[in-house]
C-alpha cells in the first residue's frame, strides 16, 4: 500500500499547518460517502494516530490513513495546483473509475 504527497503539496501543507498553529500535527486523509460521484476526499489535521492507521511521510508531512480509506487511496498522489484553473489540492487516484468536475469526488 502506498500514498504519495508531492513536494509542492507538502510545502503548502506545512504552510497551512504553521498558519493554523498545528505544526506537529498529522494530516489525516480519508474517503467518505457523498459528493456528486459517490465518494469524497476529506483532509484534516489531527494530533494523534488511531490504532490501525497507516502512516506515510513525505517531505516532512506525516499522513494518516485508516484501513478502510486506504483501500480507495492506494497508489494515490496528493498534489497542489496553482494554475489558471484555480488553486487547491488535487488527488490523482488510479482506483477511481470516474471523477466529477469539482475534482473532489469520485466513484470506485
């Protein structure tokens, strides 16, 4: 199982953590039901790890993913886009059968 955070996304996440006073927190990435395609990505900062969480570390950012979400997030890449189409975090998920126009929901 693998989950990747690009250097660009990591820099942005560290910046957000510092702004919010959560520099030593984990980034929790999970999949929840909902969104226009059936599933949505959820990100939050947490100060502790739950039993069973898988931990990934890239460029100083520690990511927590629960076992159920990891089934949908294996081999996914979290990136940050600041192009002409807007600014924000993007997921490249090879497990998604389809995605919606908003980019934050998918079907599996």
